[in-house]
């Protein structure tokens, strides 16, 4: 019978066997996949080409592949005897960002977004690194079936940036019709030095919601303000007053962010417009607190419009939202222990809470009942450093927190992972984490 909890040294030994082909030649191949994906980014929901690349590689590696799950979602299944079903997930989508890295393989792609606007597109969040590493890990595991037992479910997920991709894949039957995993694993690149793997037990990334607000006023000539109700002034009050939600309404021991990231009104200096639109981002690490923050946004926007005598109530809509990324404690400790045993001393670090967010938690407890049936699937999520040593060493500051402030972060036009060492560590981290939860081979 396969044993469920192999000892770490035995596990690291098997990991070295599985990862043995990951030499310079194979890294060239992974890097070629990465640069191809990087050159050809696709917006959330438009990942047709990227999904085809994923499906093709998984099929060639011997996985049974299902495509078109919840949009462009791809699932590959590799059954290899008795043992747990371990899901490895990578996201595939890029961002409407004009790449300014100056790299030889930088993207010059443009696409039409959901609002009908033509926008530049770039892999500014590193999802191309996630997918390349997933395909590498899947291929390595498929090539070493004598070293493990169980089932690997490789998932290439669309539309992570909108928070819609994970629930869409689940709603389309990923767990019901393909296979339900016993554990789901995922990783993200961050601007820490290459070679670093960061873990955190419990909540790791924020619950996030995007609120879109349209304030209605009454337009007119700027020379006759008494005949108008100025939505620009209402919007200005809203922006200022929203700052008090965190400063005055939230327990200082809790963490919360309310940011107005977009504000649009008017076309001309001497015309008072009819409407003003705000895009508001709300983040925290607690589902109940998130409800309170959203209620406060609603109350303030409505009251400021009423205070100005707006002719209509504002429209307030939560357009995107994802739950807290909450790492299952015991399973995360197991993966961390394997990573500590496998990687060099000092490479595995404890992560602080991250204010960024993820739709990955839907694959775990946050999706149970709402997006799939049965017991919640435990999840483990970690981060992998992608900043080159040169960039890290030359960044000013003595602490990681200070240095990160001076490095291009995810979503920046300058975000540029150092590909080779990033892909190496990410592939190793995924394979070793998978082996931690797969069974030992039957003897
Ligand atoms: Zn992102
Ligand atoms: Zn991302």
C-alpha cells in the first residue's frame, strides 16, 4: 500500500529523481515556453491561444485533457495508481498594461477589452511564469511515474485578474465532471529575490472587492453653478469621506484598505457634467469585516449624494470580489517542511500578510457549497521570488520591505521576472509540493 505521509528525506530523494531532467537543456525548453507566452499575452477571458499552448503540452506529456471549462479553462488529468488527487493550478491571463521592461521578448500586443476599448496587453503579473512552471512540473511528474502514486490534476485557469475564472471553472463542473482533488496547490511570483519561497499558514492574501459607483448630478454651464448639481464636487467629497472608513470606523488592530483607483467625470472645463464615476477597491483579511466595509462605502456614497441634493440615488455595484486566500494549516506546514528540506538554508521564508488578492480560494473552502458540492478542498498557496539578484542588491534599503518598495511590483509596466532562476524555483516548488501530497509509489 502507498504510504500517505512519506518522511522528508525519502521525499526529497524522490523529488531529486523527478527533478533530475531539469538541467540546462530542459530549462531552455521551459524558458522558450515562457518567452512565447510573454510575447503573446491575452486579457482575462480571452486566453484562447494560451489555453491551446497549455492543452497541447499537457496532452504531449500524457495527460487526459479537457478544454473550454468555464471559458478557456483547461484541465489535464494523469492517473497513476492509488493515492490522493493533487491539483496544481496556474493562472493564464495578462493585464491591460503597456509593457515598459525593454526586454527583447517584451509584449507589443493590443486587444479590445470588455468595454470595447483597445488597450495594450502585458504579462505584468507573471502568470506566464506560473503556467510555464505548471507545464514543466506536469511533464516532470508524467515522466517519473515510478516515483509517486495517485492522480495529478493540472489546471490552467483563465480570468484570475477579474476574480471570475476560478468560480467559472467550478460552476462548469471541474470537480464534478473531471475530478475533485483532495488538495489544491498554487503559487505566485513576487518581487523577492530569485530562489526564495515564501509561506504563510492561515490567511495570506486579502479579500477584495471592486465597487463601481455612478453619481448623478445635473449638468450645465460652469458660469451658472446655481442651476446645476455638480457631480464632481460630490465625487470629491466621497473620495475624502471614504478615507474615514479605515481611519475612523475600523479597529486599528484589523487591516483594511479602501482606495479610489479611478475617477472619471466631464469633458470640458466650462461644462458641469451630468455624472461622475468612481472605481473603488476594498480589501481586508476577514470576510465579516469585508461586509462592514462595503456597507460603509454604500452609506457614504448615498449620503454624500443626498447631502448635495442629487436628483437620483447613485448606482453602486460590486463588480468583482474574491474571498480571503486562507492556507490550510496542517497541509501548508507539510509543504513548507518539504520546501525547507529541499531548498537551501534560508531560502524558505515566512511571509507577512499580502494586500493583493487571488481567486484561488474558490477552489478551497470559499467555493464549497457555492461553487462545488461536498467537503471543502484544503488549499496551499505560496510565493516564489522573481527579482534578479542584481536588481535586489542594487535596490536601496536594508530590509526586504524597504527593498521591495524600490523594485517593480506585480502589475507595474516594468515588472520583469528574471526568467531562468524564477522558472527553476517555481518548477521545483510545485513538484516538491505535489510529491508531498501524492503517495509514495506502491512496492
Ligand atoms: Zn495580478
Ligand atoms: Zn497574479
